[in-house]
C-alpha cells in the first residue's frame, strides 16, 4: 500500500472514530424529569432545593408480558439509601409482614391452633408496660394480631404497632429484616412511650377455646448503631419541658427505613412471584389477600374497627395522588400503601392502580416540611407544602401512566377490592 493510501486510510479511521463519539446513542431519559418539566409551576419551588426539603422519589414502571408476569423499570430522583430521614409510621409495614410470617412459623413448630385471629393478652412486668387483654372495637372484644394489622393500615394506629413490637421483639425484627436483604432498615423503638426500655418486649399469651401459647419476655442485647448519614438536623428543637434548645436535633436513636428498602418491600407484598426469594416473606395466599385488602381500603371501609367517613375523608390516609383534593374517593383509583408523618417528614410508598384506565405503577417519595428548622415543636408545613406536593406528584405520574403505551394490558382483577 502506498504512503498516500496509508495516510488517507488513517484519516478515514480518525473520522469514523470521531463520528462514533458524536453519534453515540443517548441513555434512556428519566421520565420524572419530563413530568417535572411539564408541570414546573407545581414542582420547581421544591425541587430547586432538594437537599433543604430532603426530597427522594422512586418511580417504578410495570410492564406485563403475555403471561401477565410483571417486569419493573425503576427511576430515581435524588435517592440516597444512606441519607437519613425519619420514617415515622412506615416502619409499621415491616412489622405487619413479620407478624404474619412469625405466626406461620410458630404454627409449623407445633402451635397448630395459632392463627392471626387468635386472641392474646399482654402482661406488664416492667415500667411503662401495658396490661392489655380487651379491645371494645375488636371482634368478641378480644385483641388479635389481625386486629392490630387492620388498625395499622386503616388509620396507622400507634398502639397496634407497639403490640406487634411486643410479639416479635427488637432482636428478631432486625435480624430477620437484614437476613431478607433489607439492610438499610432498623427498628429501634415503640411509639408514645419515651421512657420505656425498648430492648425488652412484654410477655404475651395467646389463647383460644382449647389451648394457650405463652411467649416470655425477650431481650435484645445488641448495641445497635444507626448507620445512616445526616442524623443531626435543623437549627433547634423543643425539649420535653417545652423549652427551645439551640442546636441540631439528634435522630441517632430513632428508627430508620430507607426509601429503597420500602420500595423493595412493597414489591415483595404486591408481586411476590416476581421478587427474589431472599426478599420475600413467608406468607400464605390468605395472608397476601388479607394485607393487600387493608392496605388498599379507605378507613371508612374497614369492618373492624369501624371508622367515621366524615372524619377520615378530611384527612387522607394516602398522600400520593390522594393528597390532591381533586382525587375521587369512589374506589376507581386505589393506593395499596403505607404512609408516615412525624418530625416534619412525610413519606408514602404505594402501588397505585387506576381501574378505569387499566393503569398500575409503584411510587415512593419522602419530603421534609420544616421551613423554620425547629424540630419537635409540632409546627410543620404538612398541609401547606408536603401533602399538596405529594398529591400533585402522584397525580402527575398517574396522568403520565395513563398515556404510556403498553404492549400488554395488565389484569388488575386481583386488586379490585370488593366493598
């Protein structure tokens, strides 16, 4: 080959390489950016300051194949599984799942008469513990784990969560969740009992007409350290005596539950067959139907206890989609979810279904609503900022999903709650 041909061939190679860099296909765009750009007036003021508002969002699209097997594509906005936010009542979600799983395990270990509707009683052997053996709102006036789980999902009852905490014990809760792959989750304390030693769980007795099962007090001897970052928040806080203290509020002894773990756990409940085995819970078909039902109903649709529709329709049990007052409460749209709200932080993790438009998706989001930076003073921007933001976010993603093309229409009949 002549020198001139070699030179021209080299020029061709350089041009080809340069062209390949210029025309390299772009990565798939995040639809959340498209959604936010289309509705900038609703979102810009918050999303322009993501660290101040501590916003994290996970949006998971669901596409079914010809056999109705779901396939997931997740999109993330400002998500960091190591960055702390206070999860509040979302931690009731894993305890409900673990309680149902533990019943099934005890049943196989010999407690054959035990089930989620078995009555129980709590004993008090330490300070702040509660003698509890009767609930006027429960079937037969007797508490049961099923009754606690209903209250947790219908109205996020704190004492019901505490009862599951007693049943499971702190060591079992955390060891089991970590073994299942929920490694950015830590359940450290009950609610409403600031002086109580959370290492200990109360003795508990299950009983029916023919048998009893006594579960003794349990002790968690592990020195558990919150691994999340950003545990010191704000510029001040109100102490137990109502005095304002200068300096950040310390969350290091509080529960933690990363948004990534929440979204993964929700998939494990809604789509267990499409979830890796190590992330699943040991639940029966009846357990899945039971928990999905109470996750998806409105409070006034609950059978036990019964809640007033006028009271609870004013305060959404769901923030995403339903935080927007325009959303109808007729069941055409359902949110199978768990919310949390405390210390200025609102969080919702939800599988959202629109039956009229044959639409489904998963959305998880959290936002800090504490503009003055003072914690523990019950002066937060829930109604003026957090709930409207989450409601509009859910509505915007829902509208996007209604217009998204799918090769296979999903069969949503299993999630259609019968009133």
